[in-house]
């Protein structure tokens, strides 16, 4: 199983989008500052994820979520959560 996930930085209120096969471990790694791209943005909270059976499908979705359209879609999807 492949997971595309969205983390929200509590430090700068920005999203981080990634892909992994072990979601729980990956989120822990981000918060332990072992992932260079997010080490200065902790703490991070998992706010969204999708599961895929195919690696290519997962990475294609990750790439799309990183576009302007993808970020807008995500903000609409999470609008009630982000209000709080």
C-alpha cells in the first residue's frame, strides 16, 4: 500500500505533501526531525492522506496535490478543519 499524505506545520501553518509505504513511521520521522525538508517546521500534524495500491498512481497524485489546483482542492476539502 502507498500513502500520499499531507502534514500541516504548527510552526508556519503551511502544508507538506509526501508519499510513503509506512505512514505512521514517516510521520514520526518528520516530527523527530530526521527528514531534512521539514526539520525546521516541526511540530507537524497529519491532516489528510489517501491510500493507493499502485506506486505510480500514488506518486502521480502527490505531484498533482503539489500544484496550485491540488492545493486549492485540498484547502476546499479541509475548509472546516482549517477554520478551527
